[in-house]
C-alpha cells in the first residue's frame, strides 16, 4: 500500500496562519508521507531478502513509527482547522463528555492551553480512552513516543516550532489562541 499526501491547500488564507507558514508545514508533511512510503518499501525488501534479523531492519522498523506518526498527526491537525471555525456544539456528545470529565468546557480549554504552553516541542492531544470512558489532554514529546495506548486522538495541536515560529516567533501562547479560533469542531466531533 502506498500512502498519498492529502491536499490541504484549502487552508491557505486561514486567519492566524500565514500562507508562507502553511506551505512550509505542507512540505514537511509531504516529507513524512514520502519517508513512510520509502520505509514500507525498504522493510518489505529486507524481509524478502531474508534480512529481517539485521540491525538495519531493526533501526528502520523503529524509524517507521516516527515517520508514520508524523504523517498521521499532521493529517489530524490539518483536517481539524478551517477558514470557517465551528464552535463546539453544546448539545453534542463531545461537549457533554468534556463537561463530564473536566467539569466545564472552560476548564478543559484552560487545561489544553496550559499543556500546550509547557516548554518543549511535540503535540498536544485530547485523547479519549474508550476502555474507561475518560478524556485526557496529553503532551507528546515526539511523534513515536508517549502516546496513550488504546486511546483515540480527538483534537491534535502541533507545537513543534515549525508550526508557529515564522508567524509568532517565541510567542507560542499567541499561536495557541489563534489555533482555538480556527478549530472546526464539527470535524473534531466526528472523531469522538
């Protein structure tokens, strides 16, 4: 199976994220797709050659999580933002669940933003743990480590520097506020 980069050019012109920033971000995403495909092909070839027990195979297998998650997390991130943000419907199941687990939408948003402004690079993900019917805001340092096993990503925010430095410099909090203004919660609700 070959992965194809999704076209997110419809996001050009989104308030709060310059076209220059977005084009750079799309190029980075394309690299993850390209490298995921290269790794799938190379790992398959190594197995066919009987080299599944080599250090090369092992290292490439470890690298696969980085490239694949880099691809997929960017797809989540890009697909949930929009030129026309949509507020979270107060009658939706997602809104009700956020209120149940965080006591209020405002508490959840405050927790999400506080998590996002922590020092460090990575991802902020609102996860849903289906096994225990619980939501968590989590800081993921790298694409391939720190994910909550069995939990579904509901809302994803990229806080690697490439996502905001061109537009916001070191003012990550301003980027996070801009992000909250362009979330399309109709798309986010579908993940829940």
